[in-house]
């Protein structure tokens, strides 16, 4: 009977991590559905970028007040959960505060955790007020419907409950230490929970029940939180690190050329190449790739990882000039819809063993052409994103499909391209008159 709690904890630990790993594998599988892209260059810059942006949260500082609050919550999540290492050992071995042998260092750490826990609680409450009472507009765009809205709130409530359980657990522990209860070694510093302790009952049995109850609820809550990440935008807690490491390091605004188009243009420009000639012996005739993207299979794996990393903070949409002028486009919605389509395909694979054609695609079924053509390609969304997500690259690839595969460009764009073809300029000038503007007074 003495070992039953340890066995139950071991089962919970194994089940929690197995469930998390299985779901994590699904995410990796879904990301690998994207086209290959080599981002193994400039490793030094990539490590520095990840440290600066993901760890240092440098891009959050564009808005200092929420940046400070986010840093507190981030630090609390990382530092306070260091105690989870002790919880795992205690849970498996039946010990209590196994690291207490560290003496003053242990006292300092527990005290620091408590102060951080209070700061996290305050920060989370302020985040809730900003979202639900002040109602900052970017949190209430039309794409922030039931699940996205509730998802954001769920994490805030999770944090509130976990921090409260941590402090109540410590308060009960503090009282039990002072009462000399068996198994409760005197260790730790409790600058916050010592005041909460005055509100608790003085009966030892009741305190043990309270301390054990909050301990188990805290542990279960952490595992629920860990596995909730798979379903939540808060997956960025983990994915922000690879996302910033594999981010595009080229200067903002530089667009890539499609290799298939470049090859065809070179063939057209080289009179020595016969496009109808059979391939030489030992060579294979490669069919050109689809121009652009109409579904997630046509996007590269970094773009799909971007979709999973999107925090839905809305900073991109709040600075988008198209969105600000009432256009259909929301860069945040582009990423959310890409992730929704990718998740739908993942469930299709889970059900059928391999993807079974479902008659849908990202273009039209999820993202409308009006959204794509509203984009001004100003890169404001790319610059603003705190974890270097690139909605513009998806928009450009889907535009390429519309133009080059479906000839479905807007009338104005078709007129411009016709003018370039006929006149060598976007305007309806005669080629002989192109340079006349230089002669104007």
C-alpha cells in the first residue's frame, strides 16, 4: 500500500509523455508533407537569431508593456517548472523535497519561485483584462471565433490555477514543517506562502490532505497543460525555437525565383537548346513543378512549421494596411487557415493510413483569392511577427498558382502585364515615348 502513490505517479508520468510524444510525431509528420527546402546554411547566424528572437524575445519589445508581461510569464514557465524535476523524483521515489540538501541555495530557489509565481499571476490577470475588459481590437478580429478565443483564455486560466496550486501547496507544506509533521523536512523559503499559511487550518491531518491534494492537482495540471499544447496555438512555446532557427535570413522584401520558371526562361533565351529534343542518353526528362501553391502539399516545410508556430497574437494583422482599410486580408487568418487545412489532412492520414483525396484544397476552400490579392507585399506582417513567421511567402506562392496555372489574375494586373509585354512598361505608352518623362520641365 505504501508504494501505490509512487506507482500511480509512474503511470501518470509515462502516459503523459507517451501521449505527448505521439502527438508531437504527428506534427512532425504533417510538417514533412511540405516540399523540401534547404535551410542548413549560415548556421552561426541561425543560432544567434534563435537566441536573440526566441530566447531573448527581442521582437516583443516593439510593444514594451505586453513585452514585460510576456517575459514574466515566459520566465515563470521556464524557471518555476525547474521544480518539476524535484516533483518527478519525489513522485517516483516517495521522497519529499529531495533537493533540500542544497541548503541556502534551495531556500533561495524556492523563494524566487514564489515571487515569480505571484508576478505570473499578476501578469496573467492583466492579460485577461486586456483581452476581455479593455477588448484590444486585434484580439477580436472576425477570425477569432469560438475556439481561437477560448484557446487563448484557457491558457490564462491554466496559468492562474497552476500558480495558485503551487502557492497553496507551499503554504500547507510550510505549516506542516513548523508543526514537525513526519516526512515534511524543514527546507525552503516561503516569502509569499507564509502569509497564505495563516489562512489555512491548523490540524495536521487536514494540512496533509491539503498539501497532497494540491501536489497531485499541480502535477496533473502540468501534464494536461503539456498535452494541451498539441491542440493549442501555445505550441509556439516549443516550436518558436526551430522556427526562428530555420527562419529566412535574407533581407526583408527579397522574393525567391521559381527554379522551374528560371529553367524555362533560360531555355527560351538560349537558341542552341531544342525544347522538343529527346533527353540525352542517361538523362531523364523532368516534368516542371506546379507553379505556385494551391494546397499545403505545394508549400515548403518551413511554411508549414510557420503555421504551427503562429501565436495568433494578431500583431501582423494590426499593422497590415490592407486589413486597416477594410480589405478581406488578415495575415493571421492566412496562417490559421493553413494550419487548419494541414490538421485536416493529418486526420485524413490517421484515418486512412495515407492521404485520401478529399476534394478540397487550401485555395478557395480555406483561403479566398480576394484575400491574396488584397496584399500589398509591404512585409509589415513579416517584420512585426515576434517569432519570424512569414505569411507573405504563402500569399506569394498562392498568387503564383492563380496567375501561372489558372490565368486568374485581376483585370488590373492582366492589363499591367500586357503593357509590359507590348510596351516594355506597366503603362499604356508607346515604346518610343517611354523616356519622355525625362524631358519634362
